[in-house]
C-alpha cells in the first residue's frame, strides 16, 4: 500500500461523502469519507427512497443479507418520504445500545466505504471523532467489512483505537472505555462499551487491518500516542487552528480578541523537527491547499498534506448546492466571513463558522430555534447521583440540562451541530408540516477565500479533479 501525498479531509456530517472520496481516490490520492453520525445519514437517505439505487447496490454486497434486509425494512420508503414529513428517528446510543441500532451502524459504515471503493483500486479512509465514542466499535467494524484502507481519528486522544483495529481484524470481541464527567469514584456502572462481531454476523472471517492515522495539533500529543497507544499508530495528520470544523483549543488560559475569537500563539504550533524524530509519516493540515504549501510541507519533512475546504465546496461534496453557491458568490464579491466560535460546539472545542443568512450562524435564527437534542452525537456521559451513567448535552433544553447537573454557563451560545450539519447536506429534520426545518450551519477553514481561483461570475462550480490538479501540479 503506497503512502498518499494528498489526503482529502474527512469532513462531517456527510460533507465528505462516498462520491467525493471516490473522485479523489480515483485520481491516486487518499479519499476519505466521514463516519460522523453516519447511522443517521444512512437512515435518512433510505427514507429519501434511494432514487439512484446506490444504497441498494451496496447493501446487496453486505456479507449478512438478513441483517441488511432488517435495516432496509425499518427505514426504506419507496419513492421517498413526503417533503414535510419528519424523518423516522434513529435511537440514540447508550453503553448498551439496542441491537437494531448496532446493525444500522455496521451497515451504514459498510455501505459508505463500499460505494467509495467501488470500481477502482485507489485508497479509501474513514474519519471519526474521538469525542463521539459510543458508536465507534460497530462503526469501525462496518468500515472494515468493506475493506477500508485507513482510519483517521481526531478531537481527542485515541490511544485505544489501534489495538481495537488489531482485534477487529481477527473478529475478536472489543471494548472501549468512555470518558465520564463527575466523580468517577461514585460510579456503580462500568464506563465501558462492548462489541462482539459474532453477535451480529452469522459468519465472520479475517479482515484487513487498516492503517491508523491520528489527527493531532501538537508534537507532544503525537509522541504520547506513538509510545502509549494500544497498537501501532501508522502516522499523523498535524492540523493547525486555520482548518475548518472543530479546532483544538489554545493551550493555557483562553484569551479572546476583539471579535470574540480565541487567540492562538506559538505554543499552539507543532514542532515539526520533533515530529520527524518519531520516524512516522505525517501530513500537514490547515490552509495547505496549494501547490506551494505542498512543497513547503515536504521541505519540512512531511509526506504531504491533508486538505479539506477546497474539497468541501466542489461538485462532489455533500453540501447542499444552495449553500455552496451562496458561499462561492460571497467569495467572488469579497464578502465571505469566517468566525472561530468558541461557544458553538457542545463538545467544548472551538468551531469554524461561515456567516450565511438563514443559517444558525445568525443570532435571530439561533434564538428562535427550539432547543432539542434528539440525535445525541455530542452528548457527554456523566456520573448520576445514584452512581450510574447518564448523558447530557449543553444543546438540549436548558431545564433538562440543569436537572442533570449541568452548569448554566455551559449553555450560552451552544448550537445543535448534529441537527444543523444534517441540514447542511439536505437531510435536515422537519418535525411536522407546519414547522420550519432545522437550520443549517456551514463550516470552512481560512483557506476559503482562496477558492476564487476555481470560480468566476459565469462558473460557480468546480470539480475535485480541479482541486487535485491545482495542489499537485498534475503530479501524483
């Protein structure tokens, strides 16, 4: 397996879909699908009726057709749901999730990777967030059933994942300890989630162990993972705070500038000389989407670069075309604005937001949205008074969050990224025909303004191939 020079960022929810990853991989680079909330993305696509038959074609390749059929019967709607009808809810994960949710998650990850790999010999990776721990085990297994080549994970310290990949490749039972807020000594419930492949598939067989790449913001974290992970770490993406989506918070005491954005300093930049001492491949990310930046990365000792933002707004990505066009028009007119919002994400990590009318980035839209947490991707586990484990989210209704022991100061400005990001890819919930659909949120890195090279007043779209040619200079 060759080491890629260019990695396409795994942007969630559903922005890095199988179409985009396939387009990149077919050009000889590492195409990456997003695994974030993939069980919800897949369930909603099924309810849209699978008009092109892609999901059905992939499901027919799943090794356990009885499992596939159960999921299909639960969520598929022939001809698609009515426009204003709500999507059928997917259960939220817990330490012991319902079997039907685990089956959905396995199949969803299999389908996304299988479609991305269909028809070519290129490399495909899948990206997960360490912060979203409960779906991780069945998600990994589903992607491995489809032959995923790389697993990438950031937004935390994923020490346990390499060893889990080793065990899953042999169809062995796996466990993952989850993070729990509060007094751990009071716990009467083990904070561990388990997964057994043999419980879900009628027959199992040895699987390829994908390479594992950790997404980090510092050389110290990279060194820690290289030395103390449960298995082999095969490389790192070193991502700085100019990248889109979630950013690592600044080190030390949080300080804000005049625009209420976090202030980053020299301590927040990874030491690339120290990275080279680890003797493992690494790629640089965060405004590296140009040929010159690729050359600089290689001179600094990197294998290459990971690029997100230019791919996020290309034809093949999952972002709704109306948001792509709105952002690209703003770029042409010099009006695009990006804010690093340290309050937006319920994860507590700063989150890049593109300001667009009608999205939840607008104050009025945010304040008029009824608070609800019905997807639960970024819920946090906490210790309840009786010693058991509960789950809460600063984005849920305020009274519910406070009853669960949450702090009032954690609530202000928190946006429901789960619902908003699904709306960004045209899968937003509308709870009844008289209500407004969930508002979207658009994220991008600081490289956004440089997308002007791909567009003009008469050309408001571009392809993944154009991005690749621009970055690589037409070289592989």
